[in-house]
C-alpha cells in the first residue's frame, strides 16, 4: 500500500522526506481484507527474512530462528523447520507451533530452543508480532562483554535506552523457565543482548524485527572496532533520545528494511513458493 506524501504522513518518516511534488507516494505497511491474505503476507515476509539472514551470514549450523504470530491465532507462531538452511527456506516450508510446543502444520520438527525462547517472548509481549534471534558473529562476540550498546553512532541510537542485557546464560535453552527469564529481561524493549549467546530483537512486523537485528549486529561490530581503536566518544543523552525518536520507531524499522526486501524478493523469487 502507498499513500500520498501530502496526506497525513507519519511523523516517523516526515522528518526524513524533503519537499516533493503532490501525488508522490511512499510505501507504508499494508492492510488486509482477510486473515488468509495477512497470513500469506506474514509467511512470505518470514521466508524473506530467513533469506536475508542467510545472505548476511547469520547462520551457525542449526542455530537461529525468526518467528511471526499467526494473525488468526495469536497463541501460535510460524517458524523455520529445524535444520533447514536459511538460504533455501520458502514460505511453504514454514511450520506452525503453538505456545505449548505442539506442531500444528508442517512436516519437520521445531528447534526446541526456538520454542522455549520465542513462545515465552510472544506470550510476555502481545505487541511483538515477530522475534528474531541468531548466532551472528559480532552479536555473539559483543555479548561476551556483558555490556550494553553505547550511543556512539547514529544507528546505535535506535537502541539507546531501548535494549536490555540478559546475563544469566545457562547453556542451550531447553527449559521454558529459561525463555521466561529472557522475556523478563527483554521487558518492553525492542532488543536484548543475551550474554555469551547473541542478540534477540522484536517488532510489530517481520521486517521491523529483522531490521533491528541487522542494524544491531552492525552496531555491535562498529562498537567492537571503535573500542579496539581507542575510546569512543558518546553521543549526549538528549541527542541520543532525539535520534532514537527519529530512527527507532516501529514504522521507521519497517521502512528501513524496504530496500533489503526489494533486493531479496527480486533475487530469490522462489521464496514465495
């Protein structure tokens, strides 16, 4: 769906758009006439998200998962089949699991850690339509430090006072109690650094959750590089908050993912199968 820029353009985007002629449009999150259409869209977005994770090299064996709520049954979520390459996942490959761990659709099992973590995150955060986690290189390296991201770049400001640290790593997540502790640490934030483990992000859409993961991974890389080179200069509190308001909203997260979605759907059209 697109909307004329001169209509009520959301403030999250208006600051980034310069003067434009009347009638020019900008993409905005779509609306749906049926739950079936929304389900199909969410599954296609999820498949595209996995292709992006594969493209960015976020895979590590069978670790990593992205989930999205079913629009009709919010206590169920779609997720990647256990052991399938991110680079090959199609919308038709996705499996459906409820919050009790029952496989409701699909022919392959769910990664137990995906169920343990994501079921509890979705249960604790009704607003979290999607959640993303993987063992990306810089995210897991940064997580070993047990510190939060600092506001040292414009991009990192998206997470300023809007991410948490979970410091109670106890091995591979196999028990629901571990998922509950992670969800509790996440709180109302858009992301949590899982110490000695990696990153987890959430959003009101798959695109948003995936974008937060990608840009958080890069922000971890930037801070590691800056700390190795010297002592980074911090952006001041007020400026960091102002910047977060500009680039850290739900809509801003969805919109910043648009170029990536355009690229991956053009290069990997089979993900829609």
